[in-house]
C-alpha cells in the first residue's frame, strides 16, 4: 500500500447482501452466499474492503431477515475496523435500486456508494480511482470492465473521451460495446429520491439501470473504465466461486500480503491503531488471518 490518501467527503456506503443465492444451491440453503468463504475470508469482506479503501466509514448492510443476525455476529458494529456498521433487511429481492428505498433514511441527502455483496475488486490503481471518484460531488459514476461476451451483463457505451456514457443496455443480444457494468455505483445525494420515482420493471424490480438512466438523461452519468490490471470477480456460480478463491490464494501466496484485510485497511486509513489490531488478533487464534494481524500489529502496514 502507498501512503495514506486525503480523506474523502462524507459519503455513505451500502452493501446489498440479500437474495437467495439460488445459483449456489445447496451451499446457500442454510445461509447467505455473502457469508460463503472466498479462500480465507467471508465473501462480504471483499466489498466491505472496497468501501473502506474509498474512505467510506458509515456503511449499511442490507440482507435477509434470516441472515441479519449472522452478519451482525460476524462484523459487529464495525468498531474493530474503525467504521460504523448498520443493518437493514430486504424480505425478498426487489431489484438493486431497491437498496435506496430501504436505505433512504440512512443515506439522507448524502452522496453514497452502492456495492453488491458478491462482487470482488482488486488492482494496483484501484484505491486511487476509488478515492478520486468518491470526491466527485455531483452526478453518478459507474464503471466499465472489458469482457469477451457482455451479453450477460449490463453494458455501457462510452464517448471518445472514455469518461461519458452514451447508452446503457441490460443484457443486450447485440451489445454496443464490450464494457460490462460491475456492481459498484457512486451517486450524489439525489439517489434515494430518484429511486422512489422508479416504476417497477415487468419482472417487478426496481432496476439499477433505470436509476443510472436518470443520470444519463441529465447528462451527469460518468464512467470510469477499470484498467487491465484490475480484477473484477463475480461469485454467483460454483465455478465463479472457485475461480475467485484461486485468484485470492495465488495473489496472497505470491506476495505474502492479504487481500481485503479489514483491520489493515483501518490502520492504513488511520481509523484504528496497532493495539486494536493486536486485540482483534486474539479472536482469530492460530488461524492464518490471526497470524497476519499479529504481524501487522508488530510491523504496521506493509
């Protein structure tokens, strides 16, 4: 990690960690897929780490009524990492933009960031990009990621500058570009109000594409294309889950550094100290995560 960066504006974060995870059945019959392991950490650690790297400290986790106690047991109030966590429930999937109806009081009129609980991001320049985007006070920002076949994703078409959206399509048969839209969205303070105005789609959902199209129509939808050195991993299938675990294992074993260590990010941000990390390490016993925390407590951010 590089030296700590300047603090971002007061932006709220939302992790949408609901749904049934039916594509992972029977693994997810007893609990949320966002609690499934991705190598050595629960899946939700990865999107949570992205919000923390963006400088976001106030975060709402939206999950199912059944899974909420499990997330609360795992993450607590967030103070162990130097953040403040709140929880809300979604009794059934009603679309990604429904997060802004559920979290309207939490977000208020603050700028915000929504990330899906099953999306993983990792890359050398990711932190700098996140901080720069988080500092943008007006409009919305989505991301583009080059894929071979974008027909299974939302797709964004961009102009010659590479930063402004021209069109948005949802799982098009003939995509206008190869830029898929990952599950990471930054919005200004208008997002909750705009989400309330969205008419449910034919499948009965409050679509995130409709929210993004509102900003597109206003001319305030920005696009950041993720670089070739950035990995975006979706863990929605058994194959994807294995691929993500293999990727994290390879990176960590090669570097000796952990991806998405929440305590390390908290120290990097100056939100907690080494004493807090040493205390946290005791809870993990002789696990590799506990050993890593003890090293961080002794040596600091590597």
